[in-house]
C-alpha cells in the first residue's frame, strides 16, 4: 500500500515568524508537495485557505455582487 506524505508546503502570502492578520478574516495561497513515503517525485497542489468572513467581506466590495470562484479553496472557520 502506498502511503502519502507531505514533503513540503509553502505560502508566499505568509512571512516566516511574521504576524498573522485576523485568523477569522483572511485568505492565503499555499502550495503543497505530496508524494509516496520514502520515494522521490511528489505531486504539487495549489490552493487557497480562506475564511467565510473573508468571502463575505470580499463579495460585499466586489464589482460583481456575490461572485467568487471556489475551485481550489479550502474554507476554514479560523486559520491557525
């Protein structure tokens, strides 16, 4: 059986040891490398971690009301 493992993850939106914005109202782009345990050749996945408060705020200021593409989003109540 192949067991996947996270080999690395990166967010260009977050500073190492930097301050985090409001954990209930934010969005961050991530890239994660996942591959078979003890083997080379991971697959890379890109997604955005986003909170409901961010979505509500963004849709209220959007030029197209209530418009948002959701593919590639991981929606969390709170980012920590």
